[in-house]
C-alpha cells in the first residue's frame, strides 16, 4: 500500500513474512518501491489502483495528517498504524501478511 501526500512524499506499507508491518518513506519521484513488485506471476500481474474514493480513505483525501500511532502485537512488533486525519481515523493493520483497513 502506498499513501501519497501533497508534498510528493509517500509512505509505502507492506506486510512481512513474519506478519509485521514494513514502512518506508519515499521522496518525490522515487519509484524504487515498485521494484518489489516487478516479478513474473505467469498469467497474473500486479495492477495499481487508486483507492482514494473508497472507505476509509475517501474521508481523508485532502485532509492534513495530524497524528499517527503504531499498533503493536503482544511481543511489541509493529503490526499496524492508526493514522489520524484531522480527527478521522484510518486504521491499517497486517492480517495474514497483507496490509488491510
């Protein structure tokens, strides 16, 4: 999952094989994060899509990120984030190795 902010920076989130959350900040114009998905899936392929009009992202579009909190599992590994956009929360957690809302 990639969250792009109006200054061009983005936050790239992915689930690890240990079902923890990987986070990476990228600079404007840095598309190196795409290399992770550049492998052959046979007949399948990765397709990027804009989820900005879908919940829970729709209410956060154009709103300032005012706070974020890490979500930890029982051994204090980061397994999610709670992003607050002017009081509206967008929860992102790793479930079965995938980042979900």
